[in-house]
């Protein structure tokens, strides 16, 4: 069986020794940090930029990367960090391109759902190239989505986009939670050491996407709605 990019599934006693020290990854992160330091972004944008870098470093360098080889729930958490935390931080930092909500909403949800189809997911764990295609397409489509949804002057369309994102994420989470069987063959023999059956692991992943990840879209929508109402009254 091919070895995933993050390595073979760790046992609980091994986890904290499983940091990802891939030199190519560390070089890319170091270059990104150097560019941020050269640009010296200030204020809220600067905080968002450095926070986005920290989230990406956490997702790819910390033992979470290895844990994602064992648990689909950890992989789902990894994806949530990318699309619902790093991506909006990039948008708030002004580092996300802005195209148009008519394209960004369906593109974001299509990419998110497509990579959770079992054949695509298995391909990503079997090939480093496909793995990075998955990660970059998830982050890129989410960054475009958040850049458009949080753009100034797009209050009502942005609220609609965020609610659509919440529904799309929540529906995917519900599908995984209520599926009667485990769908992801790569985790069929890797969850038991963590006290979970493959189906329980999948259900936990679904709950992560259904509730916390969906809230990451709902809360900004509520904040934008409140700001719009204040502007209308003022």
C-alpha cells in the first residue's frame, strides 16, 4: 500500500515525535515568512497575515499531519484549518485574489466536495503530487471564496455566499455523519489504535464539519448582517 505524504499512520505513543520536517515544505514556509517580514504588513492585516502563516505551519508541520494518516477525523480537521481558518485570514490580510461570487461559491464547494469523494481522497493518499493538488486547490478555492465574500461593498451578496458555504459544509458533514458504512478504505485498519472504529472516525469527522466548520461561515455572515443593518439605520 502506498505511504501517504505525512507518513505511515502513527500509534498514540509515537504521535508527538512525528513532526513533518520535509525540507521542501520547510523552505516554502521559510520563504513565505521572509516575504511577510519584508513587506512588514501592519495593523489588522499584518496580524491576519502572520496568523495565516502560523495556521499553515501548524497544519503541515505539527503531528496533526501524521495523525491525519491514521484518522479521517484528523484529516477533516486539517481541511477545516485550511478552508475555514487559513483562507479567511489570507482574505483579511489582503492576500486572497478577488474574482466574483458567481464563480467563487460553486468553485469552493465543488472542490471541497470533490476531494471528499472516496476515489479522489484515496488517490491523494497514494500520491504526493495528488496530495499537494488537493491541499492547494482546497486552500486556493477557499481563499478566492473568502476574498469575494468579505470584500467591501459586497454585504448582501457576501452574506448569501457565506450562508451557502455554511450549508455546503454542513451538508457534507451530515452526509459523513449519517452514512451507514465507513467510506474511506485507507483508514480501515488505522483507527483501532486510537479507540475508534472506521465508522466512528468518519462520524467524528462529519460532526467536525457539520458544527464547528459550518459555524466558521455562519458567524461572519451574522457579523456582516449586523454591520449592514447598522449602516442602513445610520
